[in-house]
C-alpha cells in the first residue's frame, strides 16, 4: 500500500503544479477570445472554467485542457452580430442567441458521442495532424504580435521606444529562462513555464515596470476588469428568446458548425496527446463530456468551448498527466474572479 501511494505522490505534485501553470495561460486567451466573439470577458472566463472543469472530470482524455477557443470565437462573432441586429439597440440580443446556440451545440456533441462517431478521428492521416499542429503554431505566433500594440487616442498602434524595448526584453527573458531550465535540467521540482512566469512577473512588480497586463488588455478592449463571482443560471435566455421554428432555423446552422469544429479540434488534440504520452484516450466519452460541458456552459452564461491544444501541450510538458491537473487549472481560474477583481 505504501508503494502504491508513493508512486502516485509525484504525479499529484506534477498535476497540481502544471494545473497552476495552465491557469495562468488560460486567462489572457479566454479574455482575448471573448473580445473576438464580441462578448464580455467574463463570458469567456466562465466558459474556460466550466468547460475545463467538467471535461477534466468526465472527459475521455486525462491531461487534456479545454476552454474557450479562437476556432469557435471566429464563428460566434457573426452569430452575435446578427443576433444583435434582430433586437432593439442596446438590447444585446445576440448574447442570448449565443447561449441558446451553445446549448444546442452541446446536444449535438452528446449525440455524436452516443452514436460513437468519435472513432472516425482515428482515420485522420498523420500528415493532416502535423499540418494542424504547425498551422496552429503559426496562428498562435501571429496572435502574440497583438501584445506589441496598444491603444492611443482610440487608435491601435505599435509600441515604440522604451515600451517596445521592455516588451521585447521581458518576452526574451521568459523564453531564455524556459530554454535554460529545459536544456540544463536545473530543476525538476517546478515546471519551466511556471518558474519563468513567476520570475518575470516578480521583476515587473518589484521594479514597477510600466508594461501591458491582462487588466490593461481588458480595459483597452472596453471591459472594466475581472469583476465577477460564481456563474449564475441564465434563465433570461428563455425569456428573451422565443424558441420558435424561425429561431431554430437561425441558430441550428451555427450550432452544427460549432459542434463540428469543437469536436474536430478536441479529438485531434486527443490524438496528439495520445501520441505524446503513448496512451489511448476515449474519443466517444470525450464527445459526450464536451457536449455536456457546453450545455451547462450555455445555461450558466458562458460562450462554450472545446479542447485547447496550446494549453494541453503546456500541461503535458509540465508533467500533468491526470485529471487533477485540469481540475486545478479550472479552480485556479475561478479563484482569479475573487482574488484579482481588477
């Protein structure tokens, strides 16, 4: 019994530390994707918390991280815009159409799992998988360039002068710390990414360096900060939207597209994690878990989500292998609503 426990203690430690690392990476992405979709940052953060927690507990791939993603956000922006146009100015009807669509999307995904359609992802060629991963790397790189811009007098411009030099220096320092820790095996107690985040954040806080933060990013996007609490049941969706045939005709194509995108990205990420860990996940169980998570998310005011390949890779590389890593990431994300209200 002692040997059984001792073998699992290191895994528990790695899962907790990797979960903390992933939670720090989830916040800016959830906020950014919420802005892409044209909704409040809390809608993205709630989705990251609820989808991440539910799929970590019930999903078919331990160690995989789910949350609000850009692949879904680019479809949602059109849905929200058209929904707003159907209501009165200031009514924000598009947000309620989004919640209804996410709920329907969840039901479609659950049906895909029940019908055991997840197994077909195994037919995807390895070359397609490599293209998916490398293409996503390019998209992530391009998205990071936005951090080198700021808003001046209502216009988005590139950073210049000392602001640019500080940003380049801090980014370079973060990368250097991770490379050194990884190549020279200085420590195995903490994930390289977590150490780099803590060191660079400490430098910025101690020396009071004026650089962009998640809070300033939210304010530049028109938000007021991370002000919020626990997600609440959004019954207003059923009051604002009458579920007539016309409503179904409007939201069903979006729900179908979102369900397909979410499952494809999730199952391809599952395949990739399988290859990295030399284990095998359950694709059909993941479909059901993703669908259930999106139903709950839509009911509680989130924008829905799916697996996040970037965060999943961070988790695996940081030593996260079990369900605990995703649970810790989700709970840490929830704690930010209370500990970091601004």
